[in-house]
């Protein structure tokens, strides 16, 4: 297949592109390479995939030096003209939209970025699929859409009308927009609610990266809600396995649809949770880092932050039933791999 993957300078997009390339798909990667976090990591991911930073020209396809079937374009999702031209020339078989303005806390101070990238940008993706015959769109949603929901595990059948951050609201909006295009134009769309993804090449604004960096620098870490947190930490390879299965199996119209299951629709539309289905206490997660580093980490115990929730826990039964998805990476193994990558990338001695 010829697949457009947006967000390929990002964490999940980088790993997904590599997986698709390894099995022989033709991939076009797209990313704005914004400075939301340390661009050294973004350019490092691109370099690892054979895209040298000095070779990149905005709105122009760059050929990978490592993969004959990989090209990259630096562009913004809100640049409708560039997207339309790209879709018209490349004639994609499928699109996986992972590009977005990420971060719950950042959305409290920079709301405009979420409207521009996550709403206008996603509308442009939908319009391009509509007008250029792409009938297979998967896209990143988030576990944050569950907001104030206190029923665990989080199920795609749960009501998600009470987001507590603009980031979450933008992701819920994406799901509604996708359903509209599935209903009106028959485009097969699948939303992917990711649960706390971690692993090598991870985002510098995420807990694991922040904790390891601070620990190696001998600094304390901030632990919110006084450590009384649980997260369904999911290793990136397990996430990618789920995404690939979704790309390979776009939804069909469901003639048995009923209003009690919002994850399904009569239209070719589906929502899945992708998580580890095994929440981990934050303090246990930190202890796993300490075991790998061989030393204790100083902790600043702080109250719960605005826009944050005490616990996440993914019910992945739909994904297991439909696509035989089974996350398989233990927490300690995943953390060990991340720490080893971090030390190598930043030249730190463990």
C-alpha cells in the first residue's frame, strides 16, 4: 500500500513508519517539525529514518537515504493547498493521521495551537480524503477524552461528553468530525484512543523522559497527586502493532448498529482503545526506573494538576475481539529499553 503517515517526526509516527517500511509498504511521512519540545529528538528520529535535516525543504518531498520506499515532506496540516497537491499527486491507499498539537497542560496556556492543528488540520485531512478517493483513514484520538469518567476500565461504550482540557475536547471533536464524513461520504474512519505511550524515542514532555532526565542529572522529580496515580502505560511497539492492524482492516458499515454503542455506527466508522489493559501505579513505575538506574530518585510530592486525572485504564476488548490485539511488553522491559536508548542518544553513562 501507499500510505500517508502524518507526524513522522513524532514519537508514534516515527515507529509506525519504520514498521510499515519494514513490511514493504510505500510511505510518505509528513510533519511540521514544530518546537513544542526539543527538536533535536525530532530531527534525530528523521535522521534515523534516513532523512537528514539539511536535506529538508518545506513543502517538498525528500527521499530517504535508508529506505527506497520512504519520502518525507515538512508541511503543516493547516496548509490546505499543500495537502491537496500532495493527495492529488500521490494517490494514497490509506492515511494514518498522527500529527496533532499534543499535551494536556500546554492546552491550558496555548489554546490557539489546538484549534489550528487539531481542528482545522484534521478537517483538511478529511477533505483531502473525500476529494481524492482515500477510503481508509485512521487517526489519533486520546484516552483524555474520558475526562471526568470515573468508571474503570474506560470503555468505548462510555459517555465522553465531559472533557477537562481543550486537548481532550479537540480529540473528541475529531471523532465527531470523522463520523460525519463516514456517514456523508462513506469514508472508512477509525479513531485510536491511545493510553500513555512510552518507549525509545519518546516525547521529552512525557513522564518517563522527564523522570529519567532528572534522575541522571541528580535532580528531584515532580510527582503529582502525591503519587496516587495510575496509568495504563503502553509500550510503543504494542501501540504500533494495534495501529497496523487497524490500517489493514478498515471498518465496514454495521447493519446491526444500535444507539447503545457509540464506538460503532451504521457508517464505516469505529473507535478503539489502544492500551496495555493493565494499569500501573505511578510509584511502581518510578520504582522500575530506579531499579534500572540502580539508585533512588528524589521526589517532590505535589497536588493533582488542572486538566489531569488520577487514573486511566483501557478496556481493549473490542480490539482483541475484532483484530486479535494483545499487548505483550512488561513495564520493566519497556523502561529498560527506554533508559538504554536515552543514554545512547544523549551520550550519558549509566
